[in-house]
């Protein structure tokens, strides 16, 4: 079933008969467009009561109807901006309105010089797009470039003192300052302050003559970062936002092509700062692409592991094996070795006794750990991977002081037996749902078993934390995940030895293996 997202585009065309806020009978108007919690700013048009903007603002919404509020302000160099008028426009259905003049409620500007009726001209278009549409992926809505705690994930807990990004700009607690520069924002004169750069935002704060200036630019909204000049001799940097992004924090500067921009000057080393900002922007786009691919791979793995019915225990036809391209189930590059020893069974018997659908080993192990709500899916073939896959869900106990007492967990398992049945690869991916940054990482593990005699095999276990998204506590999470899994392995191996011994006492292991091994799909000989 195709999922859709609602987007609407507001085009701020012009205003007329605005209140004269300046002593010379003019105003310096700019607009603030509000949709829910999202606020965007238009550019400021100096010395005009009939400004022409022609600027677009894109928003994403969950459902209709929504209320759009457009407020026109008069920019003041020192004092707080005065309200010239506002209007609230309901958007109730899909489609477009055409260019419509709306009358502004200018009651808040009653002490200013008033003439004719103040009006603003808006063009509103609402559309519905599939969530996987290229227009959505390219940030059509503008608001999608902002970081929100909206996806279903565990609590985010950061044990560190809030920085300027949190205290000044109220950004998420895991956002940290990567670079900081002394500079000035260009307006009628230079507002000197400080620029803060994180992986997701470029922010600026100034407090000149007690006038607070805050600019926070989502890097996803940036179209271009270029060299420029201020007053001919002062090297500057201009940040141009893509069409429809709008300004953030204070009114931006306008441009003939409709894109808005912010201009910063008075850097200690302009070229060094420019290269750093361009590097951050490139890293952001690379991170977004990487997260997109990770999301697709995780969705593929989850879908393949949870398939039921027709794919259960299905043999892969030999004529189609060579055409099937297996995908990696885990990220090998993140793994580190934690265990290597001899186990008292062959590789084939290890699967038959401990992992097969008829085995009770997983239930006993989870019971000893005091995990609850265990649900084990059956092994089945998947087109995307060699061998077989299955899905396990449970509530697992947590021992870390940063985590809740227990967490919902999903574990996807993948197993491949070599054609000669002497080598077994058992891979797992664990996703904890209720821990801090739970949606940011997965625990990947690989068990490699190789038969070395009629009753034993070598077992090599490697584990690591794979991060689907960047987070501030990567090193802490990585070390904790590896240490926790080491403790689990000690218990798993100890219980596995006892379980194998109990099941093979007085019975030939080979006979048991022959009864159950037909359920395991061998690895393709040509792969």
C-alpha cells in the first residue's frame, strides 16, 4: 500500500497599503509565515509600503485542515520589530487558490500611521506525494530537512552539560558544536556575534544594543555556500538557501531568482571558514544518503526475516541459484573478535541441536536470562540472502545504568551451511527499541563454525555496533554493546555445551543430525 505525505507551498507575492512605521512615511517590511511549530521568514524590503517578494515557502503537514498565519513586521535596526498586520488563512483541501489578496488585521499597529486597507497577496498550493517520491527525497517540503523527534525510537538521553545550541537555539540535546567562529551578520550595519556549526545546522547569535539576533539554518536547506565581499574590503561568506526553504530566525536577504540568503563577514580567516562550512555541507549530504541506504537495507532484512507461509522450507532451484545475487546480512567491517575455542559438536550438529526449529535451546537460554515475551519465527528461505532467515522478538533485560530495566528487542538471524556441511555461518542483527539512541544503531554478530573432527568444531565469534545514524555517544555505545555481548556469549556457550551433552547422552549424534539436517538449506556451491 502506497503511503502519501501532504505538502503545501505558499508563495508570498506582494503586499500593499502597509502601515507607515518610519518617520519618513515608509516601512521596512518582512513577513513571518507560521504553520504549526514551523516558522519561516521572508526577506526584508527596505523603504516600501507596497513590497514585492515573489518568494516560496514549503511545508509538510500530517493532515488537513491546517491554519497558516502570515504576519508582516517592520524591521528596526535597534528596537523590536513592530507588527504591521497579520492574517490567518485556513487550508482545508488539496488544490490551489490562485493569487488572492487577503486583508490584514492591523489592530496591533494602532499607534502607527494608518492609511488605506492593508493587504497581502498569497498563492497557496496543496499536493499529495508518495513518501518515496523523488520530490520528497529532495526536500520538497523544506520542513523535512529539520531534525525532529518524530520517528518511533527510544528515549534520547545525553549525560552532558547543554551547550549553546541547546541554551540559545533550543536544538536537540545530541547536537554538539563542531566549529565556532567570530563573525558578523550583514544588515543595515554589521551585527557582530558568533557562528556555531554542527552536523545539522549553521547557527548565528548576536546581542548588539540589547537586540537579540538568532539565525539557525538547517544544512539540508542550503543550496550554495560561496565567497562574497562586504564593503569591498571585508571578505564575506554568503549562504544561499534553496527555493522554498525560507529564512530561519531573522529575515534573510532577497535575490532576483527568489532564493533567500544570509551574508556573514568579519571572519578572522574567511577562506578557512568557507572550506569548513562546505566540508560540513558535503558530510551532511553523504550522511543523509548513507542513512537512506541503511534504512532500505534494514527494511529489506526485516521483511525477508518475517516472511511466512509460502517461503518456509523452500528449496532454491539449482538453475536459478547462479542468477540469485546474495546480499550481505551484516556489516563485517564493524566486527571485532571476542571468542575463539573448540565446541563439542560438528558444525552441522550445532545447527540441528541448538538452532533448528525443533530445538528448545533458545527458549531455555532466554528463560535463564529472565527475558520475556519471546516469539521465535520459523526458518525460511529468502530471495535476498543465501541460506535461511528468521525473526525473534522479545523483551530483554538491560544492565546498563543509561537504559530502562528492560527493552523490546527484535533479532534477525541468518544461517548458511556449506555444501560439504563442514562450515556453518550464523549471523544475527539485534535492534533494541527502548534504549537511548536505540534507532541509531544495531548490534551485529557473526558466528563462524568449522568442523575439525567427527565430534568437534572451531567456533569464532565476532561482534560490533553498526551505526545507521550519527549520534554523540557512538564510542560509549560501541564499547557497551561489545562488553554486554561478551557476557552473553559466556552464558550462551556454557548452556550450549550442557544442552548438547544432555541431548546426545546415550544417543549417536550422527543419527540425530541425519533426522533434522534436511531442513537446512546449503550454501550455493558456486558462490
